[in-house]
C-alpha cells in the first residue's frame, strides 16, 4: 500500500504489545529510510500518559526491536516528534470528538490501524463514524484474528462494512 502525503495514522492500541514490538519499530524503519510520508502518528492509549513516559516507551520499543547498526539517534528523535499520545476510551463516543478536534480537518490520507482485540473493532468504527472521521481517503487495517470463530468474524466484518467501503479495508 502506497500512502501519499498528507498523511495521518491513528494507531488504536498504541501502547499495546503488537504496537510496541512490531508496529512502532517498523514505522521507525520506514521513517529512517525516508519511506514514511510526512504527517503525524497518533498512538491511542486507555490511560493518560505523560509525554516523557510516552517518549521513553517509544524509544525503548525501537531500541529493543531494531538492530544497533540500523539505529540513528537523530532520526529516532525526529521520528518520536511525529508520534503523539492520545488518551481514548474506545467505548466513549464523546472521546472521538476530541480525536476529531486533534486530527486535521482536511480529507487527508488517514489510516486507522486496529492493534486491539477484534471485539473492539465495531465500537471503534461507530465512534469514528459518529465523529465524522471516516472519509473517502480513510483506510482501516484490521489485525487478525478477526473474531473467535466464523460467526463472530462475519459479524465483525459486517459491522466494519457499515462504515468503510471494501476498498478502504485491509485485513
């Protein structure tokens, strides 16, 4: 998937295991190689986190997962400047309005990455829709497994399809 600027990434579950072990380090490597478009990354968390604590966790994550010969301190610092922490209770619809106020008002290339349990996908999509955040250029990445069995997977996919067109969904 080629993403052109302007670009925003909203990473739900931004301080979870998947994000810290895989996604954040991979995004850093894209940034380091000049392949991450200009724009911001918003890592959502359930609990409020001080900026210093947040940046320490991001830096620790990258250092733990990226080989030392691939590290560049200056590039790590510029990457961390692009990552913001956003406290969000995914079940609180009002919280999505706050997210909408934080994100660009323009119809930018916006990617919603679901690094959460699939049981939250439906409520997150509903919140994004209620806040007017799903637009033509929006995309959503659903991390697998989706559901616990065929029935729950189909239900989740149907719920997501209420808000996103098939060409906007990446599984």
